[in-house]
C-alpha cells in the first residue's frame, strides 16, 4: 500500500483501488484510518481517508472532494498521481 497525507487531505492506494479525500476550505487535517479486520465484506483489511478538526459551537462551512477508483493492479500508477489529485 502507498499512502500520502498532507495538510488538506489524504490518499491511499492499494492493489484493489485508490481512495482519497481533500478539504476544499483548508480547515481540517487529513488522516488515514485502518478499521478492524473484516469490517468490509470484500476485503479483510481496508483503509479509509478521513478528516479531523475541532470546531467551536457555531455555524461552519465544510466542503470536501472525494476520489475513488476501483482499478485493480494499477496502484503504482495511481500512487504516482497522488500529488496531482491532492493539488486540485
């Protein structure tokens, strides 16, 4: 697995696909979470991109871009594109 985390998003690329998330307003930090085994019916081990932040009780605007590709066997190419995906 290849992963990239920066200040505004996170992306993970495995043999069975790529997923990523980017915060469009720059107020949340990207992270990768590895859920417990067998929480996915198709794969025993998965990784999920997510955001974390602390917000005060008031009105907030949140905007995200989510990327996913189920391309099997193309993870080297997809990982090379991680910078391009997170840049936009």
